[in-house]
C-alpha cells in the first residue's frame, strides 16, 4: 500500500487528478470507477483542468459510479447522477452513454443490481476512486457482521445519513436506502485510489489502513488489495505511525 501525505489539499487534488489523467492519457479507453461526496469535488476540478491543459480526451473512456440513493430522480440536485453531471461529465468530452450509475428509481432493484454487476465484469475497472466514511464505509457498504460482494441495496446507517444531511435541507430528506457496488466488486478493480481528508477522519484512517481486516470496518478490506494508493491530507494522516510516505507501489510507478 502506497500512502502519501500532503500539507495542502490543493496539492492532494492535483496528485489524485494526475494519476487519473495519466491513466487516460496512456490508455484512452480506460474504465474509471468514480465516487461522489465532498472529497472528490476538488479532484474532479483538477482533473478537468489537467485534461484541458494536456489535451486529454475522455471520448473513449467508460465510467461506473459506486452508488446512488434509492428514490431520487437523476434531475434531483441531491442525486449522484446530478452531482456527476455538475462536477465532471458536463465539463469533459465523455459521451453520456459511456457513463453508468446505479439506478435508484428502477422498479426492480434486484434485477438492476445483477445487470450492473454483469456490466462491471465485462468492463473490468482500471482505476477505482474511493472516499472513506466516518464509520469505515466505502461506497455505501456499511459496517456489518457480513458484507455483500456484489451490487446490492443497502439500508443506510444513521451515522451516514447524519453525515450526509449537510447536503439536504434536513435529515428527514436524506434517503434511507441506496444502491451500491459491493466490496467484492470494488476489490476487482485493477487499481484503487483512496482519498481522505480532515482530522475527523484520522481515527478511521488508522483503523482502515493499519487495524485488523474486518467487516466492522469495510475499508479495512482494502488491505487485501495488491495495488492501492492512499492520498491523505496531514490531518487525516495525523494518527498514522508512518507519519508520511511509504515506498512506491506498483500502482504509482505504473501510472
């Protein structure tokens, strides 16, 4: 696992975007797994800038998002479909029919989850971008005695709903369920890029990266993946014994 710590969040955003941009530059038909929330916004902004500066085209790129709320239409400004269009898709040259998100409005969620997994198997994600929840969730895979490997419907933990309530008028508007890739689907990505910031995440960063591998902390399963790069700001990294960079992994050198 390659852990990199940044003094400045702008530098962190640029570093994450550079990894993604370099992949697309070297492999124009790359398959990207994308995340939402507050953490990736700066990454996407830097990726847009890098693409414009370097003349990188996304016209042959395919994307798959981690998750989507159940019950929010794509034009709802709190849906992840709306988020992705606002923060990335509308600002690069990717055809929208090459972007894929879970469908939280389908009448048959189980059938959709099976279809999404089949699409992921066929596409084979080259790079999966992740954030980290306060309780250790990745995607919307919440702590539990056991986890679903594939795409599935999840009842959101109250702590997760409370954390996301800042994006809504009140917690009552935060959906109670979501469709999410399973941890098994996430771990099938060729490479994983985990981006975390803030002192409020320091404890869960330490637990996820250095604690026991357990479904009580879904992100700890990333320790089982061979090609993970973790980008942290200094506050998120403050409880790590390493205090900074570890040696470069194959992921970093390959990009």
